[in-house]
C-alpha cells in the first residue's frame, strides 16, 4: 500500500515501490496506474529487483476530498500484483509534512560497522507540525522519537553487526498531524573472506556471483529441447519489436532458449502473442 497522506492542493508527492522476485528469477514486467493523477517513472522492466517511483499530482483534485487509485504490476513469469494508492487533499490551511525521503540507500557497509544518515522534516503548510518517528526494523535506530516543530532533524542509524551477507531492507515511519510517511531503508553487507575475517574485495578470491535463475525447473516451466529451441528462435526472428522493452525482452528470451533454460508459460505466451501481432498487421 502507498499512502501519500495529506497533500496541499496543487502539490505533488513521491513514494518508492520496490518490485522483487524472492526466487531470484529475472522478471519481465509492466507497471501501470488506473488514475491520471498517479504516474510512474518507468512503465516496464526486465530485472529480478527494481524500484519504481510513484508520483501523485493533486492538480485538478478537490480540496478536502480523499482519493484512491491502483498501481498494477503485471509480469510474464512472476504473477501480478495490485498496490492500493491513497491520499487526501487538504481542505484548509493546516500542517503539511514535507522532506521525508521515499528511500534511503546506505549502499555497501562492512560487517560489524554502522552508517548514519540525517533526515530533515519540515512543515510546508501552516500551524505547528507535531508527530513521532518509529521503526520495528531490528538493525535500524532513530536518534529522536518525538517532535513539535516546523523544522526537525534526526539521525537514521543502520548497524550491520548481526546481519548476514546480502541485501537487507527495512522501514521507519513518521506519524504527524501533517500526514504520515513511510521510508524504505536498504543496506548491502558484503561477504567476509573466511581466511581473514574481512569483507572479501580482492580479485584473488572474489565471491562467486549468484546464479541468474537459481530456482529449479518445475512442471510449470517448459524446458526447450533442440527441436523446440529451433522453432522458438525462428518465431522470435520473425517478430518486429515495437518498443525498447520488447526488443530487450526478445533478446533475453533468446539467450535463455540458447542456454536450454526453462521458460515460464507467460514467456512462451508472449512470444506467440507478438508473432500473431505481426501476422495480423
């Protein structure tokens, strides 16, 4: 769920939406909105993990009204997801929370260390901004928990002491009389070198890269044999892509077929759909 809280008339808000395949397989997907006042910064993706920024524009919306919309994420091989979007347009002059980032990325952080980021909140409306900040993420800490001011700063502290190697994602929330905000926090912990106890960074002993598609083949995936490989590759060659996303999709599917990797039903269906489109033209 994406809740933009209270926005003043004529203003915009921006939140981050992370789309991720927990199985690791590359997703072929598209993102759309069912309302004109909600837009996304990218409408398609080919990745196992992507952050899409969603913008709400209150121009043309009525003051004092609550609005809802949906972000629809459709993939060929990972199912579909509908994300509710809500906001309220301020009726009169009142406090308005501003300055909260949608995402904080600490990047790569050594095991057993910590990183600090300062967040500054402001009141873009009237009156006095009153609220609290909180987190339930164990490896996150906040230097302040309450505020009553129109300009308020606090530190977000990430500690990697008890985190396993890999990417970790958490959140903290801001609750105020000027609306709420949820901030996603991401941190990457590198693997340690068993011989030294230090994070491995040398070319002599690099950490092996994760497989692109680690999940085993299942009955729902079709592994192309030599005959099917030739047929699918011939079908792809006959397709004229109409967008960069279609071109990238066909290139990725070609590599998968040539490697003899299994295809999901949605991936096969997309090949047939694009081929049929060309035949009907």
